[in-house]
C-alpha cells in the first residue's frame, strides 16, 4: 500500500503530524519538514488559530491534525507529494481497521490434528493473516454506517464494497475469496466456527486411510510392540490374516512403517525395554552438582580393566597360570568435585566390600575434617539393598537409592570411564573397556599375548589401583578440603563412635567377659584390656560381650551383649608405670580418675545397703510375727551391728516407726563416712601394692 499521511478518523480526514514536522526524533522519513512540532501543537491549542488537533498522540500512533484546518500552503504541499486526501483516505480506511490477531496465532501454533500432527509454520502464518482480515471484515460490517460514510455512498452494496477493499488490501499476503458471494460464504462460516473454519478438511480427515477402526489400530500397534521386533513385512502379513477373515482392507509393509513412526512412543518399550524407554524417550531431570563437600555421596562397583596373572593348581595337580584376572573396586564419590572419598578393593562386588568402602570414606572424612562427618545425602544402586540399607541409614540421614534402570542418575559410571582413559589405558596390562564393547575399544590382542607374562600379580594390580586413587585425591583434595567452609552447619552431621563401630566395626569372632581387670581380648595377635566408667557395665558382669573395633583406632571399642540387648562403649585401660620415676604427664590424672570411679561405686553399694536396711526395718517393725525370723537371719545395720532396737518395744510400733524415721538420715551419713574411710584404706593399700 502507498505511503500516505491521510487517515479518516471519526468521519473526518486527518493528517499525521509526523509528516509535517522537522523534529528529528519525531518526523516520518517522508515528512515535508514544514514546521516544528511544538509550534504546530501550540497553534492547534490557541483559540484564534485555524489549525485544529483531531486526535492527540498515543503510544505507537502520532497525533492527527484536521486537514481542512491547515493553511493553503501546507495543503498544496501535501497534495503535490501525496495526492488528493479524500482518495487516499478512502483507500486506507480498511487498512486502519486491520489488526493482526495474537489469539489466532496461538490457536494455530498449538493446533494438533487427530494423529497429533502440527501445522506447518507457513500455514500458521497464512491462517493468521486470513483470520485478521476476516476479523476486519466483521468489524466493518458491524459498523457499516461509518464505512459507508468513508466511501461517500448513500446506498452501499456492502459485500461488493468489502470484496473490493479485501482485494485491494495488500499489506498482508492473505488468500481470501475474490468475489462478493464467496467472501460472504467465507465470512459466515468464520463467524460460526471461528479459527477452525480456515483449516483444510484434508488435515482433519484422512479419507484414504486403510486403517479405519480402533480394533485395526490396536492390533497393528500390538504387533509392532512385540518384543521379538517383527519386521514390517511380517507384521503386515500377520495383520492381513485377520483382515481377510473379518473383512478389513489389507495393508502393506509401508503402512506398517508409517504407523511405526506415529506410534513410536507407545510401542517403543515393547521393542526396546522399559530401561531404554526411561533413558531415551521419557523426560529427563537436569541436575547441577552439589555446592559444597559432604552434601552428596554416590557409590558403585567397578571391575577394573587391568589384567593380572595368577598361578594355581588344578584338580589334576597341574600348575596353571591365568592372565585374564581382574579385580573390583567399590568407589564412594563425592559429587562436589568428583572426589574419591572412599574405596575398597576385592575380587567381587559384595555387601562386605561395599561396607568396607563406606568405612574407608568415613575414616577419610575424619582425616580431612577431624571428626566422623557423615554425608548429608547418599545414593547407591539397588545391589544388596536388603542387607545394606541399615548401613546406608546409619551413614546418612538422607539415603536416596537410584531408580531401577535409570543409569543416567548415577554420575559415577562416567567417572569410571574417565579413570580408564586417564590412567588404565596407559598401562600395559589394560584389557580394554569390556569384552563385548567392540574391537575399536580394545587393545591389540596379539601384543597382549606376547607381553602377558609381564603382567603384575594381584598385589601388583592392587598397587596400581591404590596409585590411581592416590593420584585422584592428590589432584582434587586441596579444592575439596578448602570448600568445607562452604558446607552449612545444618548439613554437617557427625556420626557417633558407637554408631560407627556398630555399622563398620570388626570383631574377633569370640565373646569375652568382664573381669576385675576389665575385658581382655586378643586382637590381631596382641592382647588389649578395655573397661568402662559407666557403673551400669558392672551390673552385667555375668554377660558375654562381643567387641566391635576399628583397627586404626583402638582407643575405644563397642561391647555388644551376646543377645544384642545391651551396648557399652569401652576404653583401652590406661597402663600405669610401676616406678614413680617413670611417671609422665597424665599418669596421675588417670589414676585419680580410676580412684574417683571406685569411690563412686563403693558409695553406691553402701547407699544401696542403707536403703535396703531402712526399707526392711520399717517393714518388719510393723510385722512382729516375723521377729524370730529376723533374729535367725541376724539382720544387721549398715555398721554391721545387730538391730537391738528390733527387740525393744515391739508392741509400740508407731513410736518405733517415728524413731526410725528420725534416725534414718544420721544412719546414712554414718554409713557413708565409714564407706569413705574404708575406701581410703583400700586406695592406700592399692597404691602401696602398685609401687612396691
């Protein structure tokens, strides 16, 4: 459409101000530059001036000045450059009412046909343009009086006029009917069905489809879903056997191929398995790494691709050397910077090896951070979950096993590949990624056979694996440890020594009893003595105890009763020097601690006897019929004397009861004093015996 400054507004011809002014920020590229914007607006607002403002400026639209109010000079300049205002205003009337429809665009961009197909983007654009023009036609038809006035028609042929304007409107590439009757039919259909009326019927109905019933579709999809992965020809043949018997139209292999594409989502799991469905078609969760150490541990077993030779004797007594042997390492990985915080090496992955790897991780966290810090979250696969879940739950407060079949959730498997590429591949005994991965990932087998006798033994491969882990830790440990300060306090959780030993402690395989000197046990060939300052442990001297210990730290062990009902933390008994001259710092404090504990025990024993005596005195005082029995039992007080008071005034029970109540406190104090004296005497004797 030709560029024009004229607009028909409210039945009057207006001129856009930006076609008249010279202001650089306001003027149109084709402006006549006849006057300043401020000067023109002032003229329009003065009462005595002839210029009249028809419309004020709004966002995206310039102000309008009434054409008939302009001076003759300005009118002539406009006519010379842009032509007659009446003719140009008539031409632009349809254009000024056209608006592109965002609603139409959203409808077409989101449209899906019966098979789930989308509209081509070119069709989306075309339908949007057509809908915008039809909306304009309906708008003008509703306001037909103003439309007639813009055309100077008294007797308006509305459809002929609209058809003329639609054909002349070329601002957008619409494809609407060119005749009045066709346009009227199109507009009527659009008014009734709105945006759906513009979509071709060919997209809505596939009249040529050979599969027309839901039963045919279901049969074909189930054949495609067969786990045996039938080819297209065989599927068509099987489908057509049913077709011939029930009167359906037969299909071809191409029909099957077309249906495979459309039913890919539904049939994929049957052909490729649920695991592949999860990994390849279902929506994946995108994750970012932990922000600090000790927030997220993950673990898994890796059969290390390093071969070692092993010599053994077979059933016939012959010596046989094999060269294909490999070890397994379970690695506990902190996802913060993929730091191998724990590991254990063995011949096969099993519950014991996994437990040992977690124990190593806990020990290493103690080396790095000074305490048995637990990970805030721990992830594992589902191997051995029944036996390992108690260990996992002891190690962390948030145990989150990986979903079955979801290999992508474990970052540790790609880490194993990195270790292969960085370290293992550089060693002569590297076996390749795995036996079935293809020749491109394998070393030269001929060369391996030539050098196999140089392969290390099992201990040698263990040294190689230890070296790999040591190299990884050396490279990443500084970053790992320095970021410990970023781990929030609420995420720093310390495992108690008791929980640690209960989950990871080793045992001798035997039980032990508490003796006077403590619990004596032989651990890896050496004798150790353990004891507890918990008085309750001495109540259970009759029980058998299993000791759980950490060979790296025998300062404390956990004693678990044989029936599992009781547990006590025991300390390695402090060894005192016999000679006073051999005393060092801490010896006296340890001796004093033992003496204080023994005093506490003796006091406890004495107090218990006093309490028992008082209970019995009060009880038997009210039971004179038991007097002879008490006399025979020679019941004594806490000082070891006969209860003479029991033989006096037995008839006056109430008076005796009051007397006993008054004397009870004094008796207890006397008993404690005597117990203290006895304990002092005992300690002196012990001290003399120790230093003689």
